[in-house]
C-alpha cells in the first residue's frame, strides 16, 4: 500500500489535533465550569510582601488600595531594594501614617544571588505572620477584597496561585496582544493546576505559608537564576495535595502593560527565561501543547493546496478547535470581569504562534541581568 507525503501529513495533523482538542475542549472547561466551593472566612493574620526598586510612580497607588483592604488583620512589608528615586520617602510617609506598614532596606546586592529573590527573602524573614501574600510594586489589586479572597484559600491549601492581568484600553495592538497572551498563560497554569499539575504562578499574585517556604530553604535551589521567584518556586515545591489555583474578579491584580513591541519583547524574554529550568515533565506537557498548536496551523496550510479526500474533516477539526478556544476565552474573561471581543481570538491565536517561536528561542539565550 502506497503511503504518500499527503497521507503522512494528514496523519500528523490528526495526531497534533488530539492534545489541542483535549485541552481546549475538556481540560480548560473542567476548570472554568467547576463548582466553586464556598469556604468560610479565614481568621488568621496575613503578611503582604512587596519588593520595590525605583517605583515612585506606581507604589502610592498600590499602597492606597492595600491600606483600604477589608481584611481584619494584616501587615504590609515593603522591601526598598536600592532605590535611587523617591521610593524610600514614599514608604516612610506611609509607615508614619499606618502602623501596620513596615519598611525593610537593602543597601547593596548579595553576590551570586538574584536581587529580587534576596529582597523577597528579607521581607519574608522580617514578616511576623505565617501566611504570606505577594504582589509587585507596579501592580494593584482589583478590589478591596483581594486579601480576604486570596487568604480564604489558606483554609484548604498552603500554596495559592492567583491571576495577574494587565490593564488594556483595547486601542493599542501591543496592549491587546499582551492581554490575550496573559489570559492564555493564566488558562494554561490554572487549568493544569486543576488536574494537579502545578508548574508556575505569577509573583504579581501568589500566596503561601512561611513553613512551606522554609521547608525548601526558600529560594536557595535557584537563587542564582535572576527570574523565577514565582514559577521556579512553584515548579519546585507545588504538590497536588497542598496547591490550588484561584481566580475571581475580586482576587486579581493589575499592572500596566508594555507600550511598545520592543518593551514587550524584553519583558517576555525576561519572564520566560526561567522556563529552561522547569521539571522535564512540565516541559514535555508545555512543549506538547505549544508544538501541537503550531503544527495544527502549519500542516493545515500545507494540505490545503493538495487534493485531500478528507479535507472536510480536517477543516471541521480546525474550526472546532477555534470554537473551543473562543468559548474558553469568553468564559474566562467573564469570570474575571474582563471584556474581550471574541472575533479577535482567532487572529491573536495566529500571532501567538510567532510569539511562541520567537520568544521561546530568545528566552533560552537571553543574557539579561536585571529583575525590573
């Protein structure tokens, strides 16, 4: 029996469709439509920890939202990491006004140690509470219920993976794509977490116990790697029995998106460089999803000019995947209180392929030396 190149490509297409349809048609919907268990209110004190370096423009907005949180007992630890602007003065003005805000100063970096991980370590050791909640200095919570919403999850878990998004005015192409890619990433790690596969979190919105952090000697295992205070820590420590992902419109954080493609490229290269150090099992899963995503498009385009007997079936599978994708994005956006135009999803999904190829390669070879 003659097996042509077209037959081989057709077989590959069907094989690559399987992980895409399983993920967007079953795994993500199971996460998005899961029954939310109502938890009782968490009663224990919480420490919110922020590492800040030259954040005079962003820090006041964050602190204003934090001091108005409706949680009953919390402290705010702001680590001033060698700032050369007015960051320290801003922190001091808030510590004078609010007794629950504390400052930690770092005057010089530690050799062979990621600056941000060192800053967070200082903040964790200075904090007086067992339960820790983290965000970045250039972020702000979506509501005054952020601490309460995230902390309530401590009743059943020691590690909570929250969602951090970017503000978007829906006018800039960079902002729209950044929003799409961020939602896409959040769908990946929250949906896989729902299956017990925890490979990353975001430092903009994550919570864990001090005991859990101490059990692996903090960030010691990857302290020399500049990034990864969030995803490498999760990749190292997360277990199904004590880790959950949590998302609601009251429990997300926002930060400003990059305004140019160059800025976006630098940001994503920095963020994704830690992926090289993920567990092999995590890299296999993510690699399968990324490769199948790219292959579905490329093989379909290769087959279009040929006389393929089952081209109709191929096209149906292609459209079904797009339909699943649109439904998942619409649902996730609605849960988070975001507005996302459904017709943009197929276009941005194609753009995501270029992103996966270019940024994926760049993240491996990047030599960037700063954490902000």
